[in-house]
């Protein structure tokens, strides 16, 4: 088993992972046998052209899809050996998701949106409200708890989405083009926030992006091409 610098199992360890959609002549090889290890506390940017396999890889990391072949271990646990319900439990307990489109509920307050993962966990209402308010405070939205999606800017909506992702204190935050719908100023605000969550709270961040200036916030960049990892190394000239 591959281990990190502390000797503990790597947080994420993909070995020989392939993903094939379809069969025969219609088969599409999204991943062609990738190896990828991510340790606790890393901030990794995943880049590559459309169709390179990066989104498929993220879906596998998020337990939203399963490999055709190869192994995915999370904290040393073989994810492929889990049932669907067990994968859902892993996702609920350890993973947070941030998407390009925010995915907030309309006509529902920021506080109620952030509470959703806690409702699924069965957290009592009082503690749920407290944790959701704290998460909104972490992303700089104290005082905005009662505002609905239509009353928030794009940047504020993404902050609510991040608060919802971190309210369960996940080990990993998976962000898929989190600044794709934002202007430059708001994009840098969101990236500053993700970098702070990684630096100050130790949340591992894995982020898909097409934008080099957003990837510069990460400390490591993995580039995909044609279903393979083309390059994997430290970010050069990143944001301090």
C-alpha cells in the first residue's frame, strides 16, 4: 500500500484506473489506466482539454461513478468493494462538493441551503442552525442568512455553496470549475477562500479548472490528456 509522508495511507490512491463507456465499436475510453495519489492537506488543480478524462476522474473520486478496472482507495479503504449505500455514506461523511452552477434551492434562504447536508445526517434543528451559521460566517456571509438565491450575487451564491460543502467538515472538497460563472474579481475572491480553507482548516482541495490563473492558487497541478495523466507536479509561480 502506498503511504504518505507520515506513514499513514494516502488519502486518495488511484491505481491503474480505467473507465470505458459503451461496448464494442461504440466503446469510449474516458480513462486509460491512471495512477494518482493525493495526501491529506494538498491543494490540487486538475487541468486538461475537454474530453481529456478529468471530469470522469473527479466523478470517481467523488464516488459518483466507479472504475471499469483498477483500484480506488480512500484512506486505505477499497472503494470498489463497497456497496452503493456504503459509497453514499462515504460521500456524505468525508466529501464536500462545489459546482460551477451553485445548485442552490430557489426561494430557500442561504441558511436553509447550508443546512441541507445536516438534515440528511439527522442533525437536530438547533445544532443544525448553529453549524450552518458558523459555516456562513467562515465564508464571509454573516448577516446574509435569510437571503434567498435571487437576493444574492453570483459570488455570494458560490459562497453559500461552499458553506454548504464545508458545513459537515469534510476531509476533501471537490470543486468542479468553481469560478466558471464568475467575473475576474469574484473569481479571485472565491479562490482566496478555497486557499484559506485549505491552509487554515487543512481541508484537502481537488479542483477542476480550465483557467491557469485559478490553477495558480493550487500547490500542485495534474494535467490530463486523452484519458491519461500527462504531467503531475508542483505549481510553478503560484499565488503566494
